[in-house]
């Protein structure tokens, strides 16, 4: 078993607590100045970009900033950005680039294609890398080295992105407390979840493809869960929004269909998600549920539900991914693999 993988999972509460130190008067002033540039019309487009888990961590922020800012906000797969739309990297644009290493080939290529980007924000693990050197604002999580599939760098990167988002929108009064609450909730879950993973694996099995489903910010969790499952347990997966699941993939549901639903923190889609779970059961499939504690009354207490502590909605994906991280240990072993060990790829992708 990859002990480093388990160690890195266990380091997440401390990593999250440390991120509260990013909220300095200097950072607040810098991001307020960016907001003034937006409001004055000097910045006309905000692009969020990354690859893999870094891209998925930005999904919720993209949804929220799209509604909160008076300029268009785009979410771009970095490989598609540099290959299909490099002209967007121009004056009047803010680019927020997320990368654990800051050295992924697509992000490095993006820095070469920069044609006058006005504000460049880099969210990386370390302070000195290609992406950070390119940036005008560095947010370094500095959670230490990570040897296996992304765990603490994903969760820490998501929190750093949330800090940027809340400061940019001026909704930061409770920000430090939200991060402290999240760290406590992460620590609580990591102390109780491992004992449930054997039951979870027995319910889902290890021999079937897994479909991860979510809506809103939790669709980002579904995409990250599919990535982690493919990397860490070498299992075939797909991630779908709740709506896209209805448009065709519902036909896959029968005996042998295995899925996981991330309920999310918004009440507006709770009924839709429950209807999807009910239909999966009715058609002979199985659906494991990850839900915030606020939705507890909608579910009976059984082995197919994990209830999460209540945290700020934008930070919920940090908790949603924890059961997946832990499930990978028994699932990979059952499938005959060392958990989280790369076989065909590497930690940093260097081939475009």
C-alpha cells in the first residue's frame, strides 16, 4: 500500500488551517484593486484555467463569479485554451491559472502565448515555478511535497481559489472562520470515514464502472472523483451533471450499474437529486450518496449515505472528495493495484 498516499490525505486539515495565513492586508488590498479595475471597465473578461483536478476545483468559483461580477467569466481547459483560443490571452483580461506544480506543459505553454494579459493570478503549491514567475499575483498554498495522486494539493488549491473569490466579491467578513470550520470538519471526517469504506466498497463493488453525478459546485466534485478513481484505482469512470445524466446515460441503469451522487449544499436541486437516486434504485442500479448534514432529513440512516458536517457551500467540495480519497485504498487493492501509484503517467504532465 502507498503509505505516502495515506499520509498526504491525513495532512489535509493542517494544510487547510495554514491557508488562513494567506488572508493578509496586502492580499486584501491587491484583490480590492483588481475589483476596482473591473468596475471601472479596465478589465473586461476573467478566465479561470487549469488541467485535471486544478480545473475541476474552479467549477464552483466559475458558477458564482459568473453571477457576481459585471464582466464575463470563462472556465477553460488549459489545453483547449492554448490550442483553440489563444487570442483570448490579451489586454483587458484577468487569467486565474491553477496548477499544483506550476510546471504542467499546457500552463507553461500558456505563459509563452501571453499577449498582454492585464492581471495574472497563479494558484500553485510552491512560490517558485514557471506559472508563479509569470504571475502578477501569487497564491502559494505551500502544503509540502505530494508524491501520489492529488489530495492535499487539490483541497488546498480549492480553498485558495475560494479566498480569491470571496475577496474579489467583497463577501469576506467570515472568511477566516469559514476556513477554520472547514479544517475542523475535515479532521472530524478523516477520523470517522475510514471505518465506513469497507461497507461502501461492498455496496458499490470494484468490478463495475462508476458514474459520478452532481449539480452546481458538486459537479466539480463528481469530475474530480472520476479522475481520482481512474488514477488511484485504475477503474473506468464517468462524471455527469444531474441534467446530462437524464439525457441518455440513464439508459445504462440496470443490475450492475454503480453510481455516486453528490447532493451539494443548495436546496434548489435537492428534489431533483432525490428523484434521480430513486430512479436509479427503481431501475435496478445502486447509488451511494454524499450529502451535507443539512440534507439529513431527506435520507434514511443506512450504509449507502455519508453525511458531511455543514460548512460554507463554496467549500463543500473539499469534504465531498474525502470519501473518494479514502475509498481508493480498498478499491485499488481489490482490483489488484497499489493505491494511487502511477503506472502509465507521472505526477507532472510534461507531454502535451
